[in-house]
C-alpha cells in the first residue's frame, strides 16, 4: 500500500475507487492488463497472473502474489520508487507454511522489514521492531501449539507464532485483519472494492501464448497409467479406471 499518511485512517475514509485513477496507477506499475473486480477482504491473495488494486487520493492498494517475497528489502525498485514522498507498506502471510513478511518504507527508505517462518527461521530482520511487535519479542505472546492425538508436544521453532504477529501487523499497518475477532475501529475490508487486472511480465509471453504453451505441454504428455493394489500390497497396472 502506498499512502500519504496513516494507512488505517485513510482507508476508513475512502469511498468507491476511481477506475480511471486506478488504471493510471496500474499503467505506471504493471504493463499489460485486463480489468475485473474484487474487494480488500478477498483480493489480498489473488490468483497468479492477477492483481487487485484501487487508487484514492492519499492511498493506493495493490494485491499481487509476485510481491509476496521472502526478503521484502528486495522488492522491485520501480515499486519502491513509486512511494517517493509517501509511506509504502508491504504485508504477506501464508498459513500453510506459517510464513510472515512485512516491511515499511518512508519516502523510499526502508525502515523496517521482517520475514520469518518455523522452517526457515528469521529470513530477514532489518530495522528496529515496531510497537506492535514488542510483546512478541519480549516473550509475552508464545506460540500455543496443540499436538496431534497420541503425539508428544514439541517446542515451536520460533518464540511466537508468525500468523499471530501477522494479524497484529495487518491491523496496525493497514487497519484490518483476516482472522480473529474484529474490533470496532477495524476497517471494513469487505466493503472496500478493488479493481482486478490480469497482468503479465513486461517482457514475458502474452496470456494467449502462455495458454498455448500449456496446451502443447499437456498434449505431449504420455497417456495416463492406472494402478491397483494386489493382496500382498504390490502395485498392479490396469488398463483403465
């Protein structure tokens, strides 16, 4: 998100995003697109090749899988440059991997970046922790892990759960959450409409070319093979299902 000030406060005041203004922003940042729609609740994790966006005076929002990178400090330079004179907030989570990454730039200068998961540990930790992080680093928000029945509980690989911190980061930086109990002052993300864009790499193949390449790959695959288990547990190939 690009903002001229406090993101949550700006989002509380926005109305319908202007399509022409949003298209102008996307033309600057994403060459090649087609338009559809979503909202801030569903549009934070669009499918590959789609970006959801909205532009209002003072604040702009983009949801795109391609900016969900392990090291936020490596965000493409043209996206950082677009935040000159403004605040830029990046927030990304993946619940399957318990991965969290967020970062804040002020006038193009990175002031805080954190990325971590239990499998990879701390991937990036730049700048001083922000106020909402402090209880986690102090040990006041330990990860509560429930073991599977019949299994012994093992210590979590991190001192806190990344997704718990991720929700607090989302609320503090952007004013809303995805999981948990909403608070009265939370932004109603479901009510904020976003415009959708099918995007492609500027020098990559066109969408039709990608689809044609996928069809050729499927056609080149060998016919499927089907198996069943024999009484002794070995696999027996069958002619069909």
